């Protein structure tokens, strides 16, 4: 009877996870989605606690206290901008937990001298492999994002061959262990090789591509949990692991599409190893028009509509509060203000949404790329703040450019374009931007925060 209720509870938690995920698809409903999914997790945890006596209550309680204590502390202390690092660590610990559970179950079988049934043997091997790769891969991703190790791709001759040989050795070990699982020496050899592989596959990826890698490792941690669900015969873990696995891979795909890069290019392309300046100097050249905030204030004061396009530079300058003040000021002057959000502006999914939400910019002012693009031709001023690649028109026309085919925000089609950045340096893709040389583009050079603050003062004074 209890087991039936446990299964029903797992089903209910799966439904709550799915509804939670659906709500996560918009910043407006995301907090609610988080809450619903958290309730789903609570239901699953309680169901597991009351199910067949596989658990030791004291250990569980200790785990809950230590885990939630550390989790609460970390979540309260982490800065919004350091969220990808935290997600990387959480993925890594998820992977490690799956691998350790698989190891413990196998040790148990070895102690009893009874081999697990085939499906459990295969799941043990897969849970160990994926979990261990996820653990060390996530630690490297964390270290690169936090700049605790060189962020540039680490490459050496024959690197792919070395990785392929290790992967081949791992495959052989997996097959042997799936057929004859009670060989502990080989099992720990598999664990060690998988830990090494996790490091080796992530070091050749550049720091700026880490958000895609983290989304992928998130997917792996879900697959590892799913495998552990089979090891333990726990359907709740199988379902939640599959959901994490699927959503992580969908997010990786969305990010790659928005950058017009394949997942293979992100994983094996060592993007970012060439110096950016060389690519930039071969791009379009010409004269740019430098404007002061006071010059710009004249045009703003005569405008009736403005689209603000934030990018990575706004995050670097932490200019989001100043940008919100500018938006409020323009609105107070009767100018219609909207914020155009490119899916890969910044360096992590939702980067601009997070920063603007932190500065209390109302959600209804944030407009996605496809919706805002047709509006640019009828807009008086497009204000680009620290964005570069996501507004680079050569993505439309220049075959051979690293960003060719990447969907962009059509700011060049607005009546006037102001670009705030510190220099003519390129952005993440390392290519020069012809937008800066257009007749209707005016550059305001300087740090995004200080320029926006000056602009606010100049508009007030005009
Ligand atoms: P971007 O192309 O990297 O350009 C950012 C610009 O900001 C730079 O040209 C830089 O120029 C300027 N900048 C830096 N610090 C500044 C400061 N303090 N004040 C003013 N300007 C500053 O950024 P983006 O247009 O947001 O495009 C994002 C790029 O990252 C895309 O290529 C995307 O594919 C890639 N990417 C995104 C994600 C994601 O999940 N969002 C993940 C991986 C990769 P100066 O140095 O001249 O100031």
C-alpha cells in the first residue's frame, strides 16, 4: 500500500517539475516556477523517506541540515553575476553524488558476492562514467569562470587523439564491467579515467564558451541522476534526472543557435584561442563620429521613442542601475522606452534580464529580439550600451565572418544610433563592427556607467 502512495507521490512531483519548468520559460513567471519545482522536490524527498526502509534517518537528517545550511549560505552570498559559477559547482556535486551512489551500490553487491541484474549493472557503469566526467568537468568550468585558472583554451598537439584514446579505454572498461560487474579494481579504474576525461575535455574550451558547457554539464548531471535512479530502482529520480538531462541539452542547443555555432564547434573549436585584435584589424575600417553626452542629450530631447540595447559592457561596468535611471528620465520626458534583449547578450543565458531585473526595470519594458526587430525603423534612437556582436550587421551579409548567420538586433535600421563603449576594440567574437562606421551611428566613448550617468545629467540640464 505504502509503495503505491510513494509511486503516486513521485508522479505528482514529476508533474510539479514539468509545470515548474514551463514557468521558467519567462522571467515574469520564473520565481513561481522555482517555487513549484521546489514543492515537487519536497514531495519526492518525503516520499523517499517513507518508502521501504532503505534509509538511515539520522544520516538523512544530518544530510538535510548540512546541505540546506550550506546551500542557503551560498545562495544568499553569491552575486547575481557569479550565478554561472555556482550552477557549475552544483552540477559537479550532482554528478559526484550520482557516481558515489553507484559505487556504494556496487560495493554492496561485491560484499554479498551477488552480481546486480543487467539493467542495474549497465546503469551503475553509466552513472559512474557520466557522474565522474560531470564532476571534474564542472570544477574546471567553475575555475575558468571564476578566473582561478587560465580562461583561454588550453591546447596541445595531439590533444583530440589523447582524449579519443582515453574515451576508447573507458568504453572497453564499461563493456567489461556491464558484462561482469563484480570487478572492483576495474571499476575504480573506470572512475579514475572518467575523472581525468572530465578535466581533459573542458580545458580546451575558452572561458567565454563556459556558459554553453555548463548547460551541457547540467544535462549530464541529469543523465547521471537518471542512471542512478535505475541503480536504486527509484522512479522519481529517473523522471527528474531525465527532465534535467533534456532541459540542459535544449538550453545548450538554444545558446548554440543564438550564436550560430554548432555544439561541436563550441566543444572542439577552441574558440577564443586566437588574439581578437588580429581579426578586428582585418574587418571594416573608416571614420567614426565621436559624440559627447551633451551632444547626445540634444537628440534625446527631440526623440519620441528609444530602444536601449544592453550587452556585455553593461555587465562589466555594472551600469544597470544608471541605465534604469536613464530609462525613467526619458519616460518622464514622454519618450517611449523599451529594452531589446538578445538571447546571447552578455556571457550567460538571461544575463541582461537578470541585471535589469536587479535594477527593477519592469518586465514589460523588456522585449525579445524577434518582437523588437520590426520596430527599429520607426524608432528615433537606438542606444547600444556595451553591446557589440549582437548588433553587428556583418552577421547578415559577411560570409566567412565567425558570426555570419547569427541573428542580430537590427539597431542600424533606427533613425539615430548611439553606441557607448570604451574603444574600438571588438567583442567576444573578435570581429570589427561596421555599425560603428555608419552615417547614422554616433559613438560615445567611455565606461558605460559613467557615460550613462553623464547622459542623465546632460538630459536633465538640457
Ligand atoms: P560583446 O560582443 O562581447 O561586446 C561587448 C562590448 O562591451 C565590447 O566590445 C567592449 O568594448 C564593451 N565593453 C566592455 N566593458 C565595457 C565597459 N566597462 N563600458 C563600456 N563598454 C564596455 O558583447 P555582446 O554584444 O553582449 O555579445 C555577447 C557575445 O558573447 C556574443 O558573441 C555571444 O555569442 C557570446 N556569448 C554569449 C553567451 C551567453 O550566454 N550570453 C555565452 C557565450 C558566449 P570596449 O572594450 O571598447 O569597451
